[in-house]
C-alpha cells in the first residue's frame, strides 16, 4: 500500500516506533528470563552427564561381577585373597574342608527330600 502526501511520514514513524517498542520488550523478556533458561539448560546438561556416568558405572559393575564370578572358585579352593572362614571360628582348617562339608550337607538334605 502506497501512502502519499502528508501522512506518508507519519505512517513511517509509527511503524518504526512499534518495531523499537517490540524489540525493547523482547530484549527485556530475554534479560529477565535468562536465569530461568540458563538454569534449565544446565540442568539438562547435568542430567545427560549423570546418565553417561550411570552407564559407565553399570558397565564397570557388570565387569566386576564377572571377574568375581570367575575368581570365587579359585578363592574357595585354594584360599587366594583375604577371605576368612567364620563357619567354625575355633578350628583352623583349609577352605577345601569347608567346601566338602557344604557338599556333604547338600547331599544329605537332597537324599532326605527324595526318600
């Protein structure tokens, strides 16, 4: 739309004033809400980093469990490691004796159930 005459300058000025007013309003909204958006953004970054740390911890825990499962028979049979036998604290015997006693007890319980 083309405005001619004395109102042309007035229309142009009102358009500039409304643009500068909305620009100032947008700038004020951004300035006052910046801590909110920044906090939400950093919270999201913290959640992502925490989830990555949880995945690393899960993988390390599974690896430790696998190593423990592989190592427990050797520890029981040969007494490797710092494992103390508290089943009979007054008697000093090897871990092999404890394993044999557990197997015998399991066989006795199983034979009584089947009979």
